[in-house]
C-alpha cells in the first residue's frame, strides 16, 4: 500500500471516530493535525477564508463537474474528446481581468482578453487550455443572402508584444480559429494551450489574447454582435456572469498514475465479488466488511470553500479476519499465513487486519486561496473493497 493510501486510512480512522462519537471527544491536536494534512492534500497552506456568496461559479465548471461525476471508470483523469487531457486531474477557471486597455477596443467584434493564471502551482504541468465564448443566435432577413453569408470566423491570437499607441502595432500570432453558423446558438471552444504554456513559463509574457470575428460572405461587411466578448454598459453582474468568456486550464499535479486496461478489468471483478459478499448470508462468519460512513463538509466547517459535493460516502472497513479466510476478502498470501499462525498461537501472532483493499477517487469543485474555481480529482477517497492484510 503506497504512502497516499496509508495517509488516507489514518484520515478515515479519525473521521470514523468523529462520526461515531461527539467531535469534542476527539483531542484538538488530533483534529488540527488531520485538518493540516487534508489541507496539504488540497495544496493549501491554510484554510481558505472565502465568502462563497460573492464568488461566481462558471456554468462551464459545474457542467464539467457533473460530467466527471458521471464518468463510469475508476480514474482520476479528465477525459475530454478532442483535448489532450487524459493525464490531467485538475481544471482551473479564469475570467477576464478588466483594465484601462479595454477602452481601446470600441467595436463588438474585436477585443483583448486578459487572464491572470499566476495561481497555477509551479509543480503542476499544463496539459490543455480552452477558451470558451458564449454566442447568441442571429435572426437574419435571408433575402438575397447565400449560405456562406451566414458564416463567420472567430480567431484567437496570442499577443506576443503589445502595441504602443501611434508608434507600433501589436505583434500577434493566431493560435486557433473556428467557423460558426450565426443562425445557431452554441458555446464556442478555442484551443489556447500555446499561449497559456508561454505565460506559465514566464509571467512577463502574458499580454492577453486577441479575439476577432470576421465575416466569410461578401455581402456582409461587418459582423453583427453575437459573440459575447465584453460586458455592455447596461448589463448587470448576474447576467454577465453567465455569458462572460472563461479560460479553463487543465493541469496534472503528477500525483496520479493512470490505470491500465488490465487493472480496470480487475477492479470490475472486485466490485462484483464485493456485491456478492454483501448479499451473502455468511457475514457473521467472515465479518470483515465495508460499512457506511458519510463525510459531511458542512459539519467540519468546510462548506464555505467547497462548492460540490456537500459531502460524500467515504465508507470504512471493520471486522475480524478469522481462519479460514474467504477468497472474496482479497487476501494476501502473507495474511493467510498470519491468520493460520494466529489460529495456532493467538497470544504470539495477532490476526490480520480488515483494511481497504481498493479505493475510488472523487471529484471536488472548490475555491482556492485566490478565490479561483477549481475542479480536481482526488484518488483513494472512497472505500470500494475491504480485505484482510
């Protein structure tokens, strides 16, 4: 069992103690140590002090969380078709940082977007970066228009060097573009990985992204307003928050090794055996089993920075490992020998222990110390199978 598994077993033991008894009966130094270790697991130096009611959770992040929670395989990766995110286990969202530069762009079809990505930890490796833009359908009077007149191209460029007014133009590099039908209402995704990677390598390189919309057909010279790049003067915060541009950074903290096909097949087999065992009438004879334990983040005072889930079923393992050990208990050869020796001489050799033999990850949506919205997958959080070790 690796270090992270051992650490989590200690945490589960303390949580079990808190769940079974009054939390005030648990020594404060133990509670503080567990909280310190858990915050370290999340990558925090201290408990975030955040007023969640003042932070906007992007709908894109909520949808990604729901997608991740519904993913059927036991994995900490974030699989998104068309994006190189398989080894990523974290998503961070960023919104445009407003500045006086915004006033230089007076039209609705060209705008600079600036994202501060300095909160991405240096030890995390960027795997993909996505710019999402909201669109509104245009209702055209189609007389005299060809099919291509309804099309517009959205381009995103990395600003390599900003321009100086009346002296030089900005140096930009197009990094992605997408062709859209203005009669449809869809979210647009653009690949901005080269820019974000450059920014993370050296923060002084971050001059923002330039997004521009161009008409494809010859009959429409200037694009109509349909891509939401900036907030209008009369628009309030609540309506703008739902449509504003969002930058999503997919990173890998290097703590999780992706499981291979053979391992996933073995996991499915363990789950089937575990279900059969739960339905077995022989529990009294082989009592080592998984038991219910729900961790409620509100009760431990973490609901102010954890967005979702409000809690989760962690489970725990409890029971004796009596000789002979059943095959469904996922027993090691050493545990079999130890149990045999215990049956011969219980005063000299202790019984093998009932412990988690397989744990699943969970996805968590939370606010970090910089009030950025983060979606992260944490391994070894839910007990799936118990056995004698």
